[in-house]
C-alpha cells in the first residue's frame, strides 16, 4: 500500500495568487496526497452488498466558462456575465443556476438528518469554482464545503475530478492533458483541503469525450493513473469490445476494463463505469436511473454474483427539467428507499468508488471486468500487428482508413454523435495548438531543471491562458462571439509567452 503524506505536514494552499486561481506550484505535494490505494468509502459505507438487488449512480456536471468579457475586458466567469446582462438570451436564469450549483449542500444534510440514505456524485469545473471566488459567492462555496469536508456527509457525496478548464480531451494537445488534470486537483485542494482531495478517485471527462487515437488515449489513461485516479466515466457508444462489437447488454451495468494500446504497442488500462445512452438531463432529473435499476438484478463478474448498477450523468443546472423537476423528484425517492441495502433488501443509490470497493471486497478481481477499448480502434489493430506496432505503421493505417471508411475518424466520441469539436474550428484549434507549443517551448526545460519554476507568477499566468483557450465552449456555440473570445485569449497568452 502506498502511504500518503499527512495533510498536517503539507503547506497550506492559497486559493488565489496574483488574482489568478492557484493551479500550480505544489505538484509534488499534490502527488503525495493523491497517489494511494487506501479505501475511500469502504470503512464508512452503511450498505451491505448482499442486501442490494441493483444500484444507481448519478453524477451532476457543473460548468461555466471563463471569458474575457468583464467591464474592461477582465477575465470573468460566464455566470457573472449572465448576472450582469440579464436581458440577453436565457441570462435571466442566472439566479436559478447559482441555486442549482449550491443546493446539494442543503438537500444532502436535510435528507441525512431525516434518516435517508442519499447518494450523489459531483463534477465541478475549475472555471466554475474560480468564478464563485471572483463573484464573492462564498455562500455557494460554503455550501459545497459542507458536503466536501464535514465527515458526517462524506459517505453520501463523491466528488469527481475533471479537466480544470473543461477541455475536450481528444483535441487537447497531449502535453496539456496532464496539466489540466493536475490543475484541477491543485485548485480543489486549495479550496476544500488535502483530505477532501485524497478522496477523489473517479474522473468525469468534459462532454463525456473519450479520445480514440491510440496515443492520445494511452497518454490520457497514463496521466489519470499517475494522478491517482482509479476509474473514469465513459459514454456507452464511445467504447467497443476488442473485436469491434458493441458492449453486451449486461456489461453496461458493471465496471469494465478500458484498455489502451499506443502506437508503440504499449498497453495500459483503467476501470470504467459505463454511462448508458439517453436524454441525460431528463433521465437524471426525473430519477429515471432509479426506476431502471428496479428492473435490474444480480449478475456475474468472474465467479462472483453482484448487483448491477445504472450509471448516469447530467448537467446539474441546464434546462427546465433540471431546474424544476429535479427539485421535485430528487428527495422523495430517498424517503422511499431509506432502509434498502441496510435492513431491507432492494434498490439503492450508490456512488462509483463505493460500488467498486464493495465489489472488490466481495472478491471481484480487476482481471474479471469485461474488456473494452475506444470505438474504432479495432479497425486499426486489424491492419497493424499490435506486437509489431510502430508510430509509422499506425499512422499509415489511420490515413488509409480515413480514405476508405467514411465512418472512421480519430476525433473521439462524446455525449452526442452529431457535434464535432474539430470540424469548422480551425480558427480556434490552430491558435490553441500554437499557444501550447509556445508554452512548452518556454517552460518545459526550465521546469525540468528546477521544478519550483511552477511557483512563479509568470508560469501561473501563462498556464492559465494556455488552459483557458482549450475550453470546449469556444467550439460549441459556433462562429462569432465565442470564437472571438478564443482569439482574445490567444493574443493575451501569446504576449505573455513572448515576453
């Protein structure tokens, strides 16, 4: 077992430095906290596996981008912009959005005090957490700290890691993937403390986007594991069996082993929970995963019989169904099933790490999880012998497939099949990649010689702009204001790096 550093022996982290989020500088300290294999939920869970017929695990994704749109062009959060411009679009919902970001800090304690046994997983982007500080919304942050830091609520809430600036991983420069992952961990520890970060073992990728290029996927999983993550959430249609077939029906309800092989033939794997397809926000808001779980039962993993689990994630604030119906439907379910999994056998809410730990404590081996890989990869390995793979052979196979197979691409897969984060966004992607190259050209060798360089304000400023430019929102809303924001971020970042 890997021992972790005691938080008492680690330096206190400021939330902000030079007016910017504290997302770098103490990488070694963060690594000492996250790299451990101690159980997180097993010592405190009140669920008994033998009393669970099936489970449902729901996550809420919370994000607002950082944009150069303050009164004088300052970096502000889009939520702040919504409050300041209430007559534009749906900005009149800003107050409701803020309530949605905060309300789990009220709902969970209330349910627990009423004897219920709720569960929820939470994924907040670094942009949004920084935005709360910028807006002076300590009320929201304090509500979140309540369920992140108070031991009496920790068994019910699981925080998931993500990319700090909501970058879609397949089109993020490979050297920046780990920077985003580390930046989020760094900032989360600055806000909620090292002990809260130590409990973050699941990862929620922005837009549920999974890279399918062999090298990108390999480096992504490698970075996750180096940063202490045990599992990640993946979209059902973004993965395939090793022979290219879709996931078998029952396998969507148990952990899978996501396998990545790079262009040099090296392999790596990580546990994946499968998010089933569907209208995510509506499903979660109306507690559909609970109702689906009622129709599920036990199934086999290796030689062990275990309850299946329905996994889902949704935007936690977006759309009328989440703003209104979720408030109506969330709490009654927990009253109906408060004894399930404890004194009564039945369907339970369960968090991802809790589910995995209970399965493994019951004797399930990681090697018994059904294997899967990123969609489309079987076509590459049909053309390239994995034991004799070279970057040249893999690239040749990819180019041949692009020319002969109209369904084949290396853009990755996300929550939707009809949206590309690449096509038509050359005016964002080219500056994004250029800024990344400038950043690494200036700092990589310096950091290698002296890791304390990451504590400098110059490095922090350059890192913030490099990561901000990679935010997916600048490639979601089409050409216009949002791509203009991206151009402005690039120009500021380039000026910093060329100084």
